[in-house]
C-alpha cells in the first residue's frame, strides 16, 4: 500500500479542487465519527480519502470497468437502464483503491463500496463512511448540519436519517430509486418491537 502522503498526492492530482475539498472533509469527519462510535479511526480516514477516487471517471468508462473487473454492483442492469451511470462510482472507487492505491484491507474497501447505496449488511465502519459522505462539514445543504448533530449522539439514527433523506429526495424529484437504497432502508429503518 502507498503511504497516506502518496495516496493524498495521487488523489489531489486526479480530482477537481471541489472534489478534493470534499474528500478531505469526509476523511476528517469519518475519522471523528469512528472515534465517537468505536470504529477504527485510521480505516475510516483511509476509506474517506478514497471513497470518491473514481467519481470523476466518465460514466460509460465506469460501466466498462464494472464489466471488465466483474464488480459486484447490486442491480447493475437497473443502473444501465436508468442511465444513472454515476451510481457505479462507489464500487469503481473501491476497485481503484485496491488496484491503483494498493489498499488490501477488505473492511476499508467494503466501506468505500457501500458509501452511496448502502448494503444489506453494514458494519459500523460502513455506516461511518456513508454518514460522513452525506454530512461532511464542507456540504452546504442544511440537512448536513442536522445530520452532523445527530451523528455525534447516535450513528444509527444519523444513518437512518441519511437513508431516509436520500429516498425522499429521489421520490420528490420523481427520480428512479435504486433497489439497494430501498433494501438498505427496509433493513435499517427503526422497527417497532
Ligand atoms: Fe460518492
Ligand atoms: Fe463523496
């Protein structure tokens, strides 16, 4: 694996200034959340740094990489049909973290892969990175500040609220909802006992 310094230099060279600022903000916030909620801070920071490393790869190229590398993207046909090719970026980023940046840690790679759609089974680290991406201090929408407040107290509540926001936002926009977002919601919503 590269050193963190090498990874940061590599990312800075390929990401736009805005994405780089987002990346740093997510990495720092993920590290803080990990300390608060018992995940490994170094892993959270590394996953935060790499979570969007392939986000600026053009959508059709991402689709090709998913095929070529046989990445386990949930409901890939849905993504191709709807044309929201950007939804490939989490898995392509995880694969790039491994192939280009030499990250071997499966927990880190899983957290990168799950940061947009969630997953059927999510670790504390996965939730930390998912929440950190949505609520990083660099985010300008008001929900980010609200989720940050919740996240300091309860990672699970912040995670649920983030999934809920993504779902409702998509519905309000009249957009298609990726089936994994629905599954993540159904799995992690607050259940009445
Ligand atoms: Fe992302
Ligand atoms: Fe992001």
